[in-house]
C-alpha cells in the first residue's frame, strides 16, 4: 500500500515483479538499475542462491518526479519464481500498488507462465484482493530466445486500459519493454492513489 508522508511530502509506492522462475524478473531490475542516474536510484539488494536464483527478493528503490509538491518514490521488488518459495512470494506481494507480470515467451514455458499467473491470483486472494483492483502490466519477456514466442492464453480478459497492458520485450537488454513497463506501472500506481484520494483522474 502506498505510504504518504505529509511532513516530508513524499509518497512511496511498492511495485512487485512477479512471474515464473528464470523469466527475467531480476534482469528487469538490473537493467533499470544500470540505466538510471545515481541521483534517482538507491542500492540494489539481491538475496539469491549461488546460481543467481532469487531466494527472497530483489529490491531497488527509485526516486521519480514530483507531483503536486509530493516527491514520488518507487520500491521495486521481485519475487522468487521457483514454485517452492510461495510463502516468500506471498509476503513480498503484500501491499503492492502495482504489478509487472514477467512471462517467459518460450513455448515450452507456457505451463509455468499460466501456473505462476494462477498463483498470483491465489496469493492476491489471500489478501482479499484481485487483479481488478491493482494496476498490472503483462511483459512478454525473452522475445529473443530461440524457441519461439508463445503468449499466455487468455487466462483472463485483457482490458484495453493500463490494467492488463501487454508489452513484449527482451529483459536483459531492456529492449521494447523494461523501461516502458516501469513507466506504465508507475503511472498506474499514481493514478490509483489519486482516485482513492477522490481527485478526478
Ligand atoms: N535470451 C534472453 N535471456 C534473458 C532475458 N531476460 C533475462 N534473461 C536471462 O535469463 C536468466 C534468468 O533471468 P533472471 O532475471 O535471473 O530470472 P528470474 O525471473 O529473476 O528468476 P528467479 O529468480 O528464479 O525467479 C538470466 O541468465 C538472464 O540473463 C531475455 O529477454 N532474453
Ligand atoms: Mg530473480
């Protein structure tokens, strides 16, 4: 849940990168970290196994534009995609203001994508939340990988607005998706807070 500090005029948003193992969630954050100027980024923290699989989460704090006198800051998290770490995934998901679902476009990973998407819905359900309430972006990653490019079947209707925006990209090189996903979801999270505060969109 976004945190508004009226004394310091800062709003913090939590954005969670979700998706199956090896889809490229950590690569997304690494790319964003590489691209941003020092002034806009904090240290990236990665809690990973020896072979670089996320075991708890990655964390990257990013500061962004000032909106109506409030500085906006984004706390970017990734979940561990490996199936056995669901308790950790659920904890990291808690209070998310926006989600980037990083899918692996390779045909043979279709089942993992669908399972991970279902797992996301189930974990949100634990918090009495749904994807209708949280802005999310679907990022079809690994478009450069050799084994084709399968998209998720229609696991749920994809609305045309930001919630469910679909992007296709190459995560580790940032092509066609990483920064775009981050901008879209940042915008969505800000709009959500604005609506909740009763302002016209
Ligand atoms: N070919 C290709 N490789 C990618 C792409 N994005 C990430 N990778 C590579 O895929 C591997 C796994 O990427 P990670 O970012 O660690 O995957 P993850 O989703 O964080 O995986 P978990 O931590 O296990 O959940 C790494 O070797 C990345 O460099 C991409 O778009 N194309
Ligand atoms: Mg990872």
